[in-house]
């Protein structure tokens, strides 16, 4: 009855130095900022298209306008159909609401609107979009 039991070997996790963890975190933050710098201008332009300078736009209005204006950016597939990605839309609106941007105000329940700073920025985005469209038509 003297059986020797094999000790269970636990998986060793790789040892990462604090510097390596910090570098990974910084890279993640940079990638995330780059993505927001692309999505936030799009969402402010959509809020302008939804006339959210005077009245609040609700999520379904914003989602339908996003699907029409920026196909592929704010949608996901479900059961073979393209549906709006409400989580991404909400995260982008929350990012646009932060002090760093300051372009949007509101929440899921009351709806969303543009701030004065956001309205100026959205009109600038609209002007640049129109200029690019004119260039394409001229060429």
C-alpha cells in the first residue's frame, strides 16, 4: 500500500517583467486611441445628420443612419444578416462624451445630442466629406 503519488505539475506562466507589461499596455492604449480617432468623427457626423443639435437622437435613429452611411463600420452579422452593433455604437458615443473629445452629451435612455464643440467639429467633417466627394466626381 505504499504507492508513490505523482505530484501534480502546475502550468508555469511566463514571467513578464514590469517593463514588458507596461510596454504591452502602452501598445494597447495606442491601438485603442487610433481606433477611436477613426470612429468618433464618424459618430459626430451621424449625430449631425440626425439633427441632434436641437433635439436628442435615440439609439435606433443613430444605428439606422450609421448602417446607411458607414456600412461595415458599426455592424455585425447575426444569423446571416447585418445588424447594428449597439455595443460598439454605445462605446463610441461614450468615448465622444469624454472630456478628451467633448463632442456628445446624453445617455441610452434620454438620447444623444451634440455639444457646441461637437456641432462645429461635425460640420467640419461634413465639409471635408463633401470636398472629397467633389474631388471624386471631378476626376
